[in-house]
C-alpha cells in the first residue's frame, strides 16, 4: 500500500480542500445557466458543480459559490428573483465562448452579446436558450439549500421542458459522439470525450 498523503478538511487550508475536490471529481459536465435579470438582461454563466438529482420529476442541481466578497453571483440572484433558469449543455465547438462567458461582466452587460451567442426563446420559462448548443433544459426553481457556515447555495431546479437537436439523437438515445460534450478538469483544463468504452451487464439489461 502506498503512503497516501492525508488531509483532514477541518485542518487543511480551504483553498487546498477545493483543489483536492476539483482535481478528484473529474471530469465534470459543464452547463451554461441562462437566466433573466430584473433589468431584463439575459445572463449566462457556466457551472460544473452540476448534476442530475431526481428523475421523477426530473431535477438537476447546481452549486453557485458566493463571490469572494460574500455577495451572490448574478445567476443566483436571478434564479431567486424569477424562479427560473435554463440549463444548456456545453459542447466542444463552443468551449472557448463558454470560458469567456465566465469573465466578470457588469449586470447590465449580457454574456450572450459579449461572447457572440444567440439567445432563442424558451417554451415554458422566460430565460432564453443558447442557440449554439444542442440540448436545453428549461427549469423552475425547486429549492435553494444553503450548506455549511458560509451558506454555500445548492440550487435544485425541476426540468419542466427539454429540447434536443435531432442530429444528436440515435433512436431514443443521445449519441455521445454527436453531442461532443466538454468537461471541466482542474485549473484551466478541459477535456473532450476521448475513448468511449462499452461493457454490458451479464443479463444485458440496463441498470
Ligand atoms: C468551466 C467553468 C465551470 C464553473 N463552475 C462553477 C460552479 O460550479 N460554481 C460556481 O459558483 N462558479 C463556477 N464557475 C464560475 C462562474 O461561471 C463565474 O463566477 C461566472 O462569472 C458567474 O457569473 P454570474 O455572476 O453572471 O452568475 C465556473 C467557471 C467555468 C469557466
């Protein structure tokens, strides 16, 4: 057995705990959350602390850290105010725009305009979708759970409408090659899918 380096999160510097978390939970899917501010300006920001949390009804979660001064990011403010957001799957062709959209823009500037992306209308919610990506989930806020002493917000949204570009489908499934998603690693690193592996269960049934 190797001599593992051991860390007690209660004793280690906060930044180091973050480095261990984001270097270990990899690759993380990246979702662009589009929201509408009270000023009517569409906001877009990428999130990688993103996952599925329920199927019936469909729900996804995203964790929106506070800004270093403790204030809330525009996405969280908008979600709290309007109760709506759209999750847009980030894919390889738009990965650079995704990174650029995380720069700090004033609330009156839309990341859509700043990064040359096209907002298109949603069906059941007001925030627009990102035309340049193949999957959009329209979500209504279910709950914000505030975790730990810094009240780190975990946002849970119910998916009320789903859009998928037919070019990404193979029968009833989403075709991973056609989807070509991008994942976040640590630091400034991102990953594409690379080799895709397949191995069936003994009875051939899905789990
Ligand atoms: C790939 C990527 C993933 C990110 N994931 C998260 C995340 O999970 N949670 C978070 O709070 N910020 C995350 N960020 C940072 C936000 O996108 C960034 O703070 C953004 O400017 C917030 O915008 P807003 O103030 O318009 O909401 C991520 C940035 C990038 C580039």
